[in-house]
């Protein structure tokens, strides 16, 4: 599962983020592949006789973004690549080069672009029916999830994975500029599963209550065990809105995932998420249920 650590698979057992500090701008650490892509963009821009300001205007991005991409400090968004390819008449080279950037070792290729967008999002919606989303996990719950799904990681990999996941929770901070509004919808069955045992589950419940009480920008809803009408039967989904008010979606299965950019597909996911919000318990009722579940342990 893409739980936001850069780890994939239900147990979060694949590659993890190896970039710079999480939070802030969320930019990955500069790499050879990013620098190479930037050099290619710069070369085609100069071939076209354009300044950075002129290219920025034509691709509808800021001059700072163009400069950061050319310097290998910023991961190129899909629409940046598409527009630059057309403006610079790059023979498909930028499109091909962007694919290789996404395959940088240490970060699952299907998650790289989503992670980059997620770090800047102003709205982030997550529906989960498998595990508690990574942004809401405790350290012990994350450890239990990782140990549940083969293959088992070695101790060093495990510690790196857990540390990355915990650090990433800085994204929840309402002090982000701009702040992000989070909506989480989780199946009651996921919470009742008691992954890791009673103590791990009790700590998880306490953490979920604490997060929702301390973060005005986090909304948490539970889909009850009995829900005859359910819009999420096709599985987990994620949606985000960028500062430019563009929308992206993300879906994932076992050992694979997909960034969704097509407007029609995103519209379908938005409809499903809106329906799920109405079918889940309201936030106040969800917290009441969570407190009762905590008391039952």
C-alpha cells in the first residue's frame, strides 16, 4: 500500500524514500537522474532560443520552478513534462527522460510522482480498507504491519522504514505553508483487527484520538462494520489537490501502483469519495466509536 512513506505493498515492504527531510517543500534529494533530466531541459530550451522566463510563461509554471527543474532540485510534474515537450519540440526525449527519473533506485517508481505532489497538496483524501494509513500509524503498528507481510525486512531496513514513516507525519502539521486539509476514511474492520495485539491497538486508538484532537486540519471518519450501501467496494483510493487547484488520484495493488491524471477517472474517484463521506459515520460519531473501542480493550 502507498502509505505515504514511499513504501509499497500492503505491508510497506518495498523501496523507501531516500531523499531529503520530509515536510517543508518535500523535495527529493538531488540525484544524478534529476540533474540529467534538468540538463536535457536546459539544452532544449537553449536550442529553442528561450530564456527561463519565456519557457516558464509557455509551460504555465513559475520561473523558480523552471530553474529548479533545470538544476536537478525539483522533480518534474507530468504536466510540466508534457508542456515542455510540446513547447521545445523535443522529439519525445523529455517524455522518455522523465520515465527514467521516476525509476531512481530507492524509491518505488509508481509512487515517486504521487509523493512529490502529496508534499505540496492543499487537500488530501484517503480511503483505506486494508491498514491504517501511514500518516496515522504509530511506530509499533507500523512495525507490526511490516512484519505481517512477506518477505521480512532485515533489522536495518526495518529501522529505516519506520523512521521514514514517522518523520513523514510532519506533513500533518497545520503550520505547513499552505496548510493541507486531510480527510481519512477507514473501515471499522481495519481498526478491530488488532494488528500487533491488544497493546499495539490500544496505543493506536490513543494516537488516532490525539491526532484528531490536536490537528484542526484532520478529519477522521469510520465506515461501520454493517454498511449495506458502500461506494468503496473497488478498494482503497487517494485524491489530492495542488496549490494550483489541479487534482490527481492514486490507486495501488500488490507491488504496483498508478498515478491518475485523466479528468474522467479523477471525477469518478471524487464521486466515490463524496459518497463514502456520506456513508461513513460523521467525525464526531467516529471519535465516539473509537473511544468505545478503546474502552472495550
